[in-house]
C-alpha cells in the first residue's frame, strides 16, 4: 500500500500536500487578476470589512491597530490553506485525483469571481483556467517529487533539491505569466510615478540644529510619511476620467476635472502635520507634509450651499467618507490637496486629491476624494460610525525622538504638536525631564515653520556619568494648559499621556 502514491498515511504529509494545493490555487488567482479584473482574495477580505458590524471592526482595530486589514488578508489566505489541508487529511489526495481537484478548484474560482461582482467574460474564463491549472499540476506532478523510498523517508538531498528546483520553476513561471498578462492587458499593477507640479514650490528647510541622530526632518520626505487606510491595496485612480463633484444641498452643483484642479489659480502651499488617531504615545504614525492644494472654502462656495446646509461630507474612491461641519469650512487652512512637496500626490497618500484638515487627526483627511457633498443634516461618517471621535481634534502631544552625545554633553530632542482651532492656543513651551520626571527644564523650540506644523524641540545637558537616564516630555499651550499626564488609549479620541523614554548608557 505504501508504494501507492495516493495512499500516504502520515497525516502531516497529507495536510502539507493539501496546503500546497490551496496555496497554488491562491497563486493562480493572483496570476489571473489582470484577466479577471480583481484578486479574489482581496475582494473577499474587503467584503468582510464592509459587512462586519462596527463593534467587530472596532475590536479588531483596538487589538491590531490599523494593520487589521493586512492581517485580515493573511487570515483569509491562512483560512483557505487550512481548509484545503484539512480536506486533504480527511480525504487523501493522490496523483489520480487531478480531475476532481480541478473541478473543485474551477467551481470555487467561478464562485469567487461572481461573488466579487465580476461579469461573465472570456477573461473570466481564462482566469478560471489560470487558477485551476496550478493545483491540478501539483496533484498530477506529485510522483515527480516523490522521494525515493516513499514520502515518509526524510532528509534526502536529492529529494530536497528536486523540490527546490520544482518550486523555483513554478514560481518563475507564475511570476512571468502574471507579468505577461499585465503587459498584454495594459494594466499597471504598480503605483503611479509622482510627477512634478507645474509651479515652483518652496518646502521649509527647518533649523539644522534640530537635525541630529534620531530626529525627524522638519518636513517629512513624502516617501517616509506614514500610510494608514482601510484598504488592502490603495485604489488606483485614472486622472483622465476622475472628477471632483461638488453637489448636494447647493444652488449650483459642478464637477472639476483633474486639470482644472491642479491649475486652479487660487492654489496655495501649506505645511501640515498629520497624526493618526490610532497612534500610541510616542508612536510612528505621524508626519509633516508640505501640501499644495485649493482651499475647500473656495470649492464649496463656488457651488453656493443652500440655507440650512450644515455638513460637508467627503467621499472617496475606496468607499471611505468623512464629515465636517459646514461652519468649519470657513477656515482657510482646510485644503483639497493635490501636491506633496514639488510633486503630485503618491497613490498611497490619495492621488489625485485628498482633504487636509489641519489640527484634526488624519482620519478626517479623506484620500482619493471624488465627491464633496453638502448636506442639510449631520452625517455619521466611516470612523464615527465605528465609535471614534467625530471632531478628532489632535490632543496636545510631545514625543522624545533623538539623542546625541558629545563627550559629557548630551542633547535630547523630539516633536510637539496639538490641534489648534483658533491659532491662539499654540504650543508655547516644551518641558523636559532627564531624571524620570523629578525635575523639569524648558527645552529649546524650533521656530514655527507653519501654523499647523509640529514644533521640534531640543534640550542639552551635561551627563558626566554617561549612564542610563529617563527622558520625559510635556508640552504647554500658550494659555498655560499643560499636556495631560493621564494615559488614555487611542480609542475613541486619541491617546494622551506623557512620553517617557529610557536612553541607554553610551
Ligand atoms: N479614502 C480614505 N481616506 C483616508 C483613510 C482611508 O482609509 N480611506 N484613512 C484615514 C486615516 S485613518 C489617516 S490617519 C490618514 C492617513 O493619511 P496618509 O496615509 O497619507 O498618511 O488618511 C485618512 N484618509
Ligand atoms: Mo488614522
């Protein structure tokens, strides 16, 4: 019996083989994406996100942060592979099972494609074939990689070499096939190149005294700005067909084309710090961009909101939305941004355009915006619906970032920021302790590079011991309010508490 390729008795071997079949099916689905129009695994994950109740997605995000989405995709893949492994344990699959496996794979692919909302087409049929062939070949090809002496004998170099060779050949052909499909079908799976803007832009330099080991630059490089969104992959928007529609409770709804937006004569530049509401005290989900765009007030006024209009809802290509009160739009610093630095937006930061609401958490700043809707009633938006603070004004915050030693001389530094709604409550001072909070001193602040940009701070002191010390930092507003020491979790209104960091001995 053990000489029969279809009757391997060891459960782990069966499970592994089942998992391999599942994995190959997923690989086939991926290769088929350009033919079908979507990668079914991502569509399934996105379907789960959209259909899951608010409390569940919120719990997942509480637990996993905004990385919940990629984890979900990994979960879907793991689930499928686990299921095929289980099936193979229950019902051993031998090399004679090619036809049944192909039938199951083909039907499952069809179900998935239709479930993902794809219409029947030649491409879809091609996709079914492409997704079915890899698992079929794995089953049929099993004897090829059968180790001499049966599956149960291990550590055979020949066997491993063969497995390695076959895997490599399979991976190379799948990757090649995918590239070929992308090419033939003219799809660009990759992100757009950021193009230079047709205007000169001047990005603030910052004070070089604040550029030391571990310190962020005054303005974050666009490629280094953090990225957070609900998508598995960012929507790729075609600027040729994209329009920004301004509509709803207005006298004169209209649409702007991409060209009309980027050549808008009222375009302005603005350096703005953005911070994700899910960021932990001291976390990395913060960056300062130099944005180029048009004031939202210009765009909204041009449509003439009717009396009684109260809310401005921004809608995006990924189904995301955000709402801000119409009153707020009078602020001149709320932008529809189309540039970052001297170039167009990167795909992941919202190309072709995004909202910027300075002083509010990043969740208010809708990326891939395609519709501005004025409404007569309030609207509960994506994150508010899931229990997060609707106003999302950035809490007064300060983080420790850099440290530099020069003999006994030590310089520590970081950033401080807080939402300002009126411009009078700006960060006036940063206090720092290098003994864990026993004694405090005032740090040096970098000149304000923009109204809604973070302030970098630094503090120099002598440490003859060059030992370990604990830095604690707190910011103070111009009205005297001291950043609260009380620690709260990011949900629902953003984390609070003083950032502490232990700096090791030299
Ligand atoms: N369309 C869309 N816009 C979005 C999001 C999103 O998921 N979809 N995420 C928001 C959140 S939570 C944050 S913190 C910021 C992050 O912007 P960035 O990725 O450019 O840093 O985008 C916001 N805008
Ligand atoms: Mo966020």
